[in-house]
C-alpha cells in the first residue's frame, strides 16, 4: 500500500509537472516560429481579459448562461481546493516530507466533494440534453468526465468507509493518478492553456484592435 | 442537421474542382498547411477546447437557424479541421466539398465567437485555415474566386479598367463641383496629408460616394489626394478566399502607392473588410505588425472632422435611424462609440440595437460570404434572421451601415424579411446634413 | 536645353517668379518645377472646363478642358495629359500630339527624358504610344508597362484574350502576357507582374504566375525551372546576364539569381533589391522579424531595425555607402549605412548623393515646413514648398528649388560655404 502511494504520487505529480512543462516549452518554441504571436501579447490587456473571465457573471456569455457559469465556478473551486486541503492528503505529505499545511475540516471537504460530483452529473446531463453540446460530445468527453469525478467518488467512499476501505483506496489512488496524468494529455490541459489562450485573445482585442473581448 | 438546400447548391468553383481532387493531393496540402507556421495557435486551440458548446450563442447562423447545432462555431470546426487533424489529412474529396461549404458560406470569420468561448479560442482563425486548404486545392466558390482573380490581375475587386478608374474620378469631380464650387479630386498629389482609398464597387456602382467625399474634403479643408494608378483599391477578397499570396500583393501595392505619394495617413471609405485587410491581415502576412503609415477608417475620420469642428451640422435627419456595427471596425477597431457620436450628431432619433458594440451580430455578408454570389444568397439570408429581428425591434426607417459588405448584406435582409427599411452610408447623410458654408445642405428628408 | 553641365551653377539666390498672381485664377493645381530650377509650371483653371498651363507667368496659348499629370522631363520639356473635346492626348510644351484617344494615362519617360510613353484606350481596346508612335496592337486590358533604359522600347502587362463573366477556368489557363513593342510573348500566364528590361534593352524579365500557387520569373516568355510560393519584382545585373528576384520559400524570403540563391539568409520579408554601381554588391529591404525592418547589404542586415517601414535603398555612386529612408515609431529617419542621421522628420524624400559620392542631401518636412538636410545637418532656412535638392556635376554646389513667402526661388549654394557657416 505504501509502495503504491509512493509510486502513484511520484508518477502522477511527476507526469503532470513534466507534461505541463514540456507542453509549455513546445508552445513557446512554436510561438516563436509563428512569429506574430509573441509580439501581440500585452500584459495589461491579457490580464484585463483574464480578470473578466475569472470573475463570475462578468462576461456577456456568462450572463447568458448563469446556471452553467455558477455550477462551473463551484465545480472548479471545489475541484481545485478539496484535494489540496483534505487532511488525508496533507497527512500523507507530512509523513513523507515532514511538513504540511492547514486543512479544512472533513465535513467541509465532504460537501466540496459532493459539489464536484453533483456538478459532474450536471455536466453529464447537459451534454446529453443540449443539442449543441451533444453534437460535439463523444466517448472521450464522457470518459474524461468519469476520470475527473472518479477520485472524488472514491475519496468520499473511502472517507465514509462505505465499502472495503483498502479496495476503495486502491481505486482512489489509481483514479487520482490517472486524473493527474491526463491533465497534460487531454482537453483537461485547458487548465493551463486557459491562461495563454485567454490572454492572447485579450491582447489581440485590447492592444491591437482596441476592443473588449467579454 | 445541415440544411439540405445548402448542401445541394451547385457551385462550379467547388463542384468541378472537387471532381478532380486526388486523395494524395488532399493529404499533402492538409499536412503542409497544418504543419508549417501555424503550430502554436492551432495545436493549443485544438487541445484546449473542452467541447462545451458555449460558443454556440455567439453565432448568427446558429441563432438564425433555430439553434441547429451544426451551425455552432465549434461544430464548424469539428466538421472540418478536427477531422483533418484526426485523420492526418486522409479525407475524401466529398469531405473537402463540405469543408468549402462550411468555411466559405456558413462562417463569415466575424470573430464574435472568440468573445463567447471562455478560452478565447479563435474559431475564425481555424476556419481561415480550412479556407487556405480549400484554396490550395482549388476548391473555392466561383464568384469569390472570380473576385480574387480580379484582384490578382487588376489589383482591384471588380475588373475596373485603369482608365475607367481615372475617368470616374474626373466625372465625380465634375458632378461634385456642380454641387459645391471649387470641389476637386486631386490625383497623385505628392505630399498631400491624406491619401483617400476606396473599394472597387465605389467607382463601379456607387460612384456618388466618391463625389460625396470630395465635397466633405472640400468643406473640411483637407489636403488630400487619390492615386490614379493601381493600388487605389483597398479591398481584398483574396484574404478571404485563402489566397494569401494575392492578398499580400494587393495590400503591398496599396501601401506602396501611399508611400510613393508621401502622404502622412491613408483615409479609407466606409468598408470593414478592407480595413481588416489593410490594417491587420495584409500587413501581418507581409511582415508588418501594423500598417507602415496610419490607416484611418471613414468613421474615425468623420468623427475627427466633427469633433474638431471642421465640419458643422446644419440640420439633422428626422426619421428614426438605427445602426449596423460592422464587425471589422467594431470588434476589429472599437469604433462603436465614435460611430454613435457621428450618428447622434446627424440624426435626431437614433434607436440603438441590442446587443450592440462588440457584441453586434454580423451582417452575414462579410468575411467573403456575400462574394460567394447568387448560388449562396438564400443560405446567407436564412443565416441572419436574428439580424432582421434585431433591426425590426428598433422600428427605425434607416439603417446606417458604414461598411460595404454590411450595406449590401443588410439591404438583402431587409428585402427578404420585408422590413421596409433603407440602408445608408454615413457619407450620404453627412453631405445632406453638413453646413457647406454656402447656405446649402438644407435638403429636407 | 543642354544637360546638367549647362545649368547655371553660379552661387546665389534668384527670385524666379512671384506666385501671388496665381490668385486671379479660379483654381491652381499641382506645381511642377524644371530639373534646372529655372521654371515653375502649374495647371490653372480659368473657368470650369477651361484650363491652361501657367509657366513662369506665361500661359500656354491653348486652353484645354483638363490638364493633369503635369511634369518636367529630365531634358526640361514640360508635359501634361490634356483633354480637348472629350478626347485625351499628350501635350509637350503646349504642343498637343496629333493623335487623340478615348483616354490616355500613365505617362513614363526615359532617364534622359527624350522618350515619352503613355497608355491609351481606343474603341474599348488598350494600347500604348511611345514617342507618338502607336503600337498598333490592341489588347483587352493593359495594367502597366516598363520602358527600356534608352526609352525606345516598352513592355506592357496585357490581357490577350477575353474572359466571360466569372470564367475562372479560362482565367486559370492563362490569358495574360507581356507585350514587348506590341508583340505579346507566345506563352500566356495566369498573371504577369513587374516587367523590366535588360540594361541593353534586348530582353525583358517579369514575374509570372504559372499555377494558382506557383510563381516564377520569366525572361522573354521562358520561365525559370524553379518555382516559388510567390515573388517580387526582378532586376537585371548590369551585364544583363543575371536576373535577381526575391522569392518566397518555405523557410522564408530568399534572394535568388536565375533561380538559384544568391544570399543564404532567409527573411520574414524582402523586396526592393538594388545593385551597386559596380553591379556586384546588393542591398535589399528586409524584415528580420515580425514588425522589424531594415536593409540587408550583401546578406548582412543592418543591426539597427525600424518598426514601421523602410523604403528602397540606394548605393552611393562609389558604392561605399547605402542610404534608405525609414519610418520608425511614427516618424521618418534618413539612414546611412545603418546609422540614422540625427533628427526625426514628419516626412522625408529620397536623398541624393553628389556625383563623387561624398555628400548626401535630402528634402525633409517638419511641422509643415520643408528643409534641406545635407550630410545630416539641416540647413537653417525652411520653406513653404521645396523640391528635392540637386548636386552640381562637381559635387561642390547644391541647387535648391523652393517657395518662400509666395515667391518661387532658385538657390545655388556652395558646399564649402555651408560647411563654414
Ligand atoms: C496518489 C495519489 C493519492 C493518494 C495516495 C490519495 C489518498 C487519499 C487519502 C488517504 C484520503 C483520505 C481518505 C480518508 O479520509 O480516509 C483521500 C481523500 C481524498 N482524495 Fe485523494 N489521494 C490521491 C489522489 C487524489 C487526487 C488526484 C484527487 C483529486 C482530484 C484526490 C481527491 C481526494 C478527495 C476529494 C478526498 C476527500 C474525500 C472526502 O473526504 O470527501 N485524491 N485521498
Ligand atoms: C485553474 C484552472 C482551471 C481553469 C481556469 C478552468 C477553466 C475552465 C473553463 C473556463 C471551463 C469552461 C466551461 C465551463 O465554464 O463550464 C472549464 C470546463 C471544465 N473544466 Fe476546467 N478549469 C481549470 C481546471 C480544471 C481542472 C484541474 C479540471 C479537472 C481535471 C477541470 C475540469 C473541467 C471540466 C470537466 C470541464 C467541462 C465541463 C463540461 O463538461 O462542460 N478544470 N474549465
Ligand atoms: S460566423 Fe462568426 S460567430 Fe459564427 S462561427 Fe464564424 S466567426 Fe464564429
Ligand atoms: S466555447 Fe470554446 S471550448 Fe467550448 S466548445 Fe466552443 S470553442 Fe470549444
């Protein structure tokens, strides 16, 4: 078990880190070759755009889709914070490295986990129900949604000791690793590309075309 | 579902070329285009898209066609470039035919969707890559290609002969001088402050606009000139067909002419795509990060003249007026406030549209779509019901359209949807409303 | 009139003609001054539809309906395109050509000014008249033309076959060609651009479009074997053996001679290649990166680059220096061997070297006034109007043609004096 934890943690975080770094380096080089990308980038207008798109309901399209927007915000918030602030993870980290950081109480984490699960269910239903989304949804999209939710499902089951703890923990660790590994290699990479695509568009609209992009 | 009627449209430029396509050639072209020089943006966009469909609401074609999912921006990408990438270029001639229909006639590269996608994915850029591939394969709607051929041969959009150009200017000068004494259109006046450039439809079918401009220049006391030789046309359909070599040649000649004439700035007539070509796409392909000397769109120019009091308004238009925000000068240049300033100066009863400014709906004619000609007209009209509804809601009689594509596109929509409105360029209103300093400009409307 | 040696090079200033009298005309159009500075001319409107050319206070005897494109030829003759009774022709020193045309435009002349050519239209067909001699041949369209160095021959871009409306297929087969002395090349192309004569006037090269996306350079109708993504205007080596053109390759813009690279460098852009007087060294405008422009001399770009645009470079007569105008951050610079002269200008005109190559002078504009800059030093006096300065054959004097306080003046300045001042 301990071995599995060590291997998976290294593997997951390692692949994530190396994968992301590799992608960014590649993009940097490709952007240099493309020539016209980097000169357009503007800190001011890039940030202006990021701020608007990171604040809920501050863009017209977010206002046109208030439910999706709010679900998505809660989803991302919980999705990013829960794994970082759950006692179980920080404990493991402390055991290995000898230091840790404050955690959130378990019930809070449970709620956050549930939020993620409900949100994924919402996304799933939306993909099935809304024609313009179903039209661009394939097995990959469903699979990725499953991968995204899996560590949360297994995590909460483990925490609540609903099923065989050891088995669920193994599933949790495996799915968690998959979660991390897939980020650089699927559209989950939007996690880091977001900052670049958005600030590029913000720069092009703001610095070059004198217009707003939200 | 794609519209059956659209899929059945016959277009010799597409159909005949598709019949001759070899899969090996298709593969080679796709690999070449997607491989070289567009690595960063293309690949990042493809990886980033989470297939969320949130861009759908941006697109007038989607909104106008009862939210048909095939008209969502992401669907247009899915049906074209995703497939090309996934199959590494091994796609059929029939597939290319579909790509041409989607890329040339169902997307106007208006870039509205890149401000609806949370990631700012530039769908129009991806669609332009599809057009580039189609162009290299020779699969281009016949009327659009003919326009590009005109650009290639004559450097203007409508096969205007060199003498017809000069003759038209002379004739417009004479007409304008009948209206206001002393009006001139100075040809090749080296060292003038401003070179004025227009698009070929002006001398060809809307020559009055040039005379109007001459009157405006005279009243405002501008030191200006127009070139007598090729390079006078600032329009560029090659930019939209995907023939960037011709696009670059046309834009270069336009700028070289301005540099030869030693002018400080170029002012251009009321056209949106021409602004994009002369300021962004053309210079970019040629290596310029911005035009070599400033380009001033007519809207900016009129704004300047009114603001500085070089033109004074003698009387205002009384009937209700609304506006079409042209994509390429609104999303493309942020001129919407200046545009409204001008309209409010000229009109008593201005009724704004909603959504507006950068969120305007495209006219569905720009981006080369209207240049695909009669075969695709019905499709184009079906693709812009939202615009008709938006305009109808204003109850205005007159639609100000400071762009040639918008002008024609909106005129068609007004006819098709029976809106009973008229379109007008600012130029036409300005000559009616301004104080010419000779007591005229008092035409009742 | 004899050549530049015969001009009056006595130092001093002369008021040639007062311009105040022009206010009696309804309109005064664009001025032209003679190369030797002795004459100033302008079309003036006496009343609508009645135009005359005014020269140093005298009017051409005949009034025309219109006169434009007025200019002095290098040999001092004054030409204009004129319309009489709705027909166009060329008038030289007030004398109209006998032939009349539906339209006549695009006046060009040889370096010595003796030869004069113009595009014409007659009966909806397009032709060319050179020194009053009509090509006879008529074409469906003609976009532009080039003159041979001696001005005796012309090569025009012509459409040789009618195209039906929107006939893109015929267009792709090629309906354009280059007509030399009225005779089109046998081979047709999709497009032809930028014709140029060899120095001896015996050959013509031009850009040709072989396929929708394949361009090359052809000489006398025969394209190179090599094809490129696209190209820009070719030029000849002075021995007439080599044709040099910038072409677009997958790696970037390259400079090629007879289809093979002459420079190894690949650039984001390249155009306006120019040969040194020795016919060996080459300079061209290049873009070294997106939005950065400069001049490359023998494949070595100047280290200093400019943001807006760089105009065609020019070698000094001894080949030692290269000068180009550059626009950077919104203002113009005169750049010599990569180093800008001090001072930024609202506009700058093509500088001229003295015949010995030691001096360089240019007309510049600042705050609506015009000045002469010599070797980087602006002359203190500024003018309301100015024409590009000219050096004397010995390179010791400078002719300045300018309008100041309503008077057209001719100034000859001694360079020694200026240096001391
Ligand atoms: C190698 C990797 C991982 C290991 C060893 C691991 C281990 C654990 C452990 C020991 C717990 C505590 C269970 C309990 O309270 O009894 C836990 C909970 C949790 N884990 Fe992980 N985890 C891993 C990866 C991940 C990843 C990648 C995610 C996220 C996306 C994740 C999300 C969660 C969540 C949300 C909980 C809390 C569930 C709840 O309390 O409601 N884990 N994990
Ligand atoms: C800072 C990091 C992140 C940012 C800025 C971000 C941003 C976004 C945005 C803007 C969307 C667009 C659609 C919407 O709003 O619903 C989205 C969707 C989504 N994100 Fe993220 N995200 C981030 C991290 C993550 C991570 C780490 C995951 C999971 C591994 C993730 C999973 C998802 C999923 C599954 C969707 C799609 C929802 C659907 O099916 O429509 N995100 N994200
Ligand atoms: S027409 Fe405009 S909104 Fe629609 S897909 Fe094209 S760029 Fe996007
Ligand atoms: S909104 Fe953006 S991420 Fe979502 S489907 Fe459209 S292009 Fe893809």
